[in-house]
């Protein structure tokens, strides 16, 4: 081999670029909504990787929109202030004080930190919440639970926990047209004037549907949907999800995530993907390689 011959490493990099080409062509000009959350958010190295991925998507002509969570960070702030948290079906019961603290953490520190990471990676970002520009109008979430003794259903008041009632895409479109990545905190105002805390997966799903996004990514703390023998299920339809939930394969916190994915694809999003946000650049592997890296849900 002469000094000018490509090394195996160089060849592998070239093959990766060639493999990515059809995906680059397919997704140019398309909107990708990315929900960023879980414990990956607390890790500076993973946050830097995530920001680089967002800037790279932007550089190749994809239009990324970021929606972020912040459950662990809200939890630690409440603990620091001596406020107890209770949960129903994975949703934090939110009194007025808790709602104010959640907004401070989500729309304040986390949102601006993510904007700074994207800017540091060479992109341009704007941090907003559902309150800005009438982006999201919230309505109060109601939940029912069954009393174990009497089996009577009872309505549970979750306080200021909401879900999107309407989404107005005007502000997002304005930012995207200006070459700016919207970074959205899941907080919005209801018709009653109250501030509501919204589950970030739910917020991302509704925004993806309103934008007619090509992809919805839910970055989380698990590899994706696993079979009963712990193998990754890479492709699912809403019908598959219904039967896997019925037979107990899909349980716990994965149920609402897959409900979000199902609602999104049935509302016009091409596909939704559940990915492990702890894997560096998992999103790029999922988008630009044949192998993929998580569970893809399509209609």
C-alpha cells in the first residue's frame, strides 16, 4: 500500500457518507420535531452531542424543531425547596406553586441552556414556550383511577397539568424561515388564563402533527420498545402497538410514549421514532443509516 492509498478507516467514513446520500436527498426541506428529555439532559457531553446533531441536521437542509422536558430537574428543584411530589400515571400532580417552579425550570434555566448548546455548536436557536406567539393553548388534563377496594372509578385532579388544545404554527414557521432552530419549553396558557405544565412527549406529538412533520423523535432513557425476550423491536404499526400492549409486552412509561407516536402518525406525521438519548449521535444513526437505532412507528 502506498502512502497515498486510503486507510480502512477512511474507506469506512466514505462508505458512511455514500450510504447517507439518499437519506440526505429524501429529507432536505422536511421538518423533524425532536423531543429531548430524560437523564441525557443532565450530561454535558451528551448535551453537546445532541446540539451538534441538531446543527448538522440544519446544515444538510433539514428543519429541526426541539421540544424539551425536564422532569428530573423539576424534581430536584422541588426537593431543594422542600415541596413533596406525587404522581398519577406518570404525571406530576401540580399545585400553583409547583406550576410556577416548573415554568421557572423549563422555560428558564433548561430552555436557555439548550439554546446556548446549539449556539456553541455553530447554530442559531431561539428559546420559546407554548405561551409565546399563541403557539399552544392548553386545556386541563383529567385522569380517572379505579379504587382497588370498590372498583369504582374516581376522577383525579392533577392540578395545573395540561395538554395542547390548539397549536398555532405561525411563530415556528417564522423562526424556521429565518434559519433559527425553535427550542420549545412545554408550558402553555389555558383559556382560563392559568399556566399549565404539559408532558414534553405530548407537546412534541401535537406540534409535530400541526407542522405535518416528516419525523417525530422521542429521545428517552431506553433503547426503544423491547420484546418479552428483550430484543429491540425496530418497526411497529399502531395495530402492533395495540396487540403488544394487550399481551403485556408494552408496559409502564412506554405506553404513553407509544400513544403519542400513534396519535402523531395518525395525524399526518410520516413516522415517529423512540430512541435512546444516552447513545451519542443515536439520531444520526437512525436517520442516515440503513440499520437505524431505535423503534420506528409508521401507519
